[in-house]
C-alpha cells in the first residue's frame, strides 16, 4: 500500500460524510413515513368504530378534535353535521 495524499484523504472524508448524511436523511424519512402510516391506520380504525356506533370511540374522537387547531378542526365539521 502506498501513501495516500492529504487531498485524497479529504475527498474520502467528504464522500463518507455525504454518505452518512444521505443515510441519516433516509432514516429520518422512513421514520416520518412510518409515523404517518400509523396515524392513518389508527384514525381509520377509530372512524370505523364510530361508524359502527361505538360511543367511547366517538367521545375520544370528540376530545381529540377539540384540541386540534381550528384549521384542522374544519376537516371534521362535515362529519358532525
């Protein structure tokens, strides 16, 4: 093995840092997508229970809806009517 120049070492370090940054970003994106999917599945299950007449589910949904920002609360206005 020959000696590696400082410039080559710098290039290798930059490539490894870029690879690390990409992997961190991909991991963050995977976690975000998993979290969004969990919310969708849970919300869908709660809505199904409400449609089936589950009072407790309806009460939980009402409590959650009361605590969300007004712009998000509008999403549920047509369901209440």
